[in-house]
């Protein structure tokens, strides 16, 4: 972790829900202790490919500077965005997963997380673009990233990154293709 990434890992911001509903949340960097809660949120989303619980612990340790978590008033995670700087393109943030606990969906938390993370990595790490993958049947993610690009005044390009046939078969269920979304150039919001 670079010095800039270490500084970034300690940042937090407070937000009021954009839906006008009571309550607020804090956007913070994830800690190892958040790994189990983040794993549960991913599992309960029923749309994300679930990684091992161990990987979420590692993510909170090794990629905290490029990830964010939304915390409720008690400090418990209620949503997250995990990301990393692409090794071959140090100006690109790859957004790995975005999820919000079911009880808190529809309040603009995912968008706030994505915007806050982007502001931080653009300012502190010199990121100029975001990449993520979305399966064609994941309409909510498509809408979120399309709206994100529009809010940022950025271009959104799509192309198939991994054809579904590249994934191992899971019984009779074939994996959908993963479509690469390239969003940029980015500036702070």
C-alpha cells in the first residue's frame, strides 16, 4: 500500500439518506472486522457471485483504500463497494462488487458509496477511469452504472469481456457473459 493509499484508507464521510427518509449513514473504509458482514450482504443480495468469506476478510485488509462501506448509526455495515487499482493500468479503478443490505435499498446508498469512492481515488490516487463487469440480466447494476456515468459526465463504453462459455458449468445453469463497462474520463464530483 502506498502512502496515498494508506491516507485514503482512513477517510470517512457522513451522509443523510437521499430518499428523505430519517437517518443518516457514514461512509468509511472497511476494516477486517467488517469482512463477515460484507460477506453476508453479498450473499443476501442473491445477485452477486459470492466469494469465500476468507476473501472478504482479505479484501478488507488489502484493498481497504479502494473500497468503502456504509455504516448505520450503530456502526454496522449496511452496504459496500469493493474495488482495486488495475495492475496494468494504475489510472483505472476496477469496481468488483456493490451491494446494500435489503433493509436499506432504494435510499441512494449504492450511488453515494460509488460517488464517494470515486471522489477519493480521483483526488488521492489519480484515477481517471472506472471499469466493472455486469451480466446482461442485471438490470439494476446496468441502471446504476449508466446513471453514475451520466452524473460524472463521463463516457460509458460496453463490450463483452468474458463470454459465458469461459466459466465452469454449474449443473445445468450456464454463466451469463460478463460485459465490461468502461467509464471515463473522471473528475471529482
